[in-house]
C-alpha cells in the first residue's frame, strides 16, 4: 500500500514538474511566410521589370497618321501594380527617329509577357511614362 501511494505521489510530482516546464515551440518551416520587403517606386527615372496584365492602344478611333498612345498595366516583380504609357509617332518625311527604343516579343505587347522598361515614374498616379531619350520598352516571353 505504501508502495502504491509512493508511486502515485511520484507520478503526480512528475506531471506537475512537466507542466511547469517552459517549452519553446519549434516553428514549422512550411507554415512560415517568406516575403521580401516590398520597395515602392519613387518618382523620377526608374527601370522596372514585371508581367503585363493587360492594356493597349488608347487612341480615339478614326485618327490616321496621328501619334498613338498606349497604356498597359504591369505587375512588378515586387508585386506592386503600375501603369506604363508611351506614345508611338508615325514615320515622318524628314526621317526623324523616335527617341525611345521599342523591342517587342512577337511584335506586340501581350498579356503574360515579361516587360522591362525605363522611363519617368510618377508615384501619385503610379504611372511610368516612356518618352525621353534613352527610355525603352522590351518584352520577353518570360522572365529572364
């Protein structure tokens, strides 16, 4: 009887000690979200890369031999969504070349293409305007 009582007391003491022990939980690596800090673009000249979501020619119908304005939505590598705009000018008799460089995979900008561009970013409107000398747009089938 004394042995049974001693066994129960030891068992209860062990349970109390185990319950009071401070256990540091081990985090499950698969449940952790790994995210890189999102750096928001600042106004000024920027070079960006991201996936084209959609967009196209915004020029009113019926205008022939007029500059054409294009607007596209792009999801940047950082996850931020911005607009990208540029104006294409028709050829002139004087042979004046555009100051921007346009290089399109398959000849056009398509949703899903990876786009790299340099232009002037306006943080308020979240729009990158490709218009100055040295600015460019290049699209690729996928991210390099």
